C-alpha cells in the first residue's frame, strides 16, 4: 500500500472519530445529526415563501454589539426583501433587481433615490463575509450540513432545550476562508427549521447571533413585493 493512500485512509478514520455525531443528550433522547438534516431538508422542500423578524447582533471593536433588525421576506426560487426597523428605519433592500444586483432604497428624505449595488459590495457585506444571496434558511440548512460532515473540526453535541434542539460544533466558517468557528444552531422541533444561530471563536467568545423570530411559512407572498415598480419575482436558481 503506497503512503499517500495510507495517509488518506488514516485521515478519513480520524475525521470519523472527531465528528461522531451527537454527544450525550439532556433528558429525552434527541435525533442524531443525519436524522436532523433529513428533517430540515424535507421541511424546507415544503416551503414556498416565508417571513421572519430577523435580529443580528455583531460584536464590534471594544466588545460592544451592533444590532440590526429587519423584516426578512423570502420567496423561492431566490427573491429576498429586507425592510429595516433599526438602524435606518424604512430602508429597503431587494435582491435580485433586473440586473441581478441589490436594489437599495434609503430611508428618510433619500428614499426618493434608488441604488443598484453588486451583491458583494463592501457596503452590503460585513465582517461575516455573508452576502445577501446567502441569507435564506435553505442556504443555512445547506451550511449546517457541511458543519456536521466535511466541514466538521471537532466533536458535535446535540441536546434538547424545551421545544428546541441545539447543535454545537466547531467547523469551517461558512463564509470566511481559513477560519474556524464554534457554531450553535437552534432548531424548532415542530417546524424542523433553524430559528437561531450563534457564531463564536474556538475559545467561546461570541461574535455574532442571528435570530429568526415570528417565522411565518407559505403566506402566498406576492411577486410585486420584490418589484416596487412592478414585474415578477425572478430570483435565481433554487439550489437549496
């Protein structure tokens, strides 16, 4: 047996030992990682559109947290609208516009203007590296799958907390290259969908928390909501 092949076999065995699935559960037994992923994917396949009040808390220099809150509306195959509550109450982001860019309508007096920005514009992409087209629950479920399989960097633990299931795992960061992130994913046990994500350093320092409140599924969101000047919801290819 040649050495490269032997090393690849050892690496595969080592990854299985590192990421064996759930650790000990509190109280009643919880589903294993494979079952949870299957449930999430099946639940997502039944979703046509959804709305949620999203709050994003991001650690800034000095340890203070910046808070953003907005109504997030999504419609398959990939239409997204953010109506900001804070900061910049009244600001709207819509993706994609007619050119596949992000339409930004400012708040206040400037609301008369329209700006069309690339989805990777520095004005839109923060320290997390996450673009607007990577924000829907389908993408999150896809990323959780990576965190529990090929992106896993340490033992995964799955526990139940009331009506929520928590997955805790150290994994390759979803959006930043060469970065390890300690994730905590919280799943609604009835909906089988993620409702909160925490991102921390490997040492446990919280960097970002994203919560999806008042999740409303399949409300027959009209196409016109994504086109203030009229027209259908085009979206992108639904790869989730």
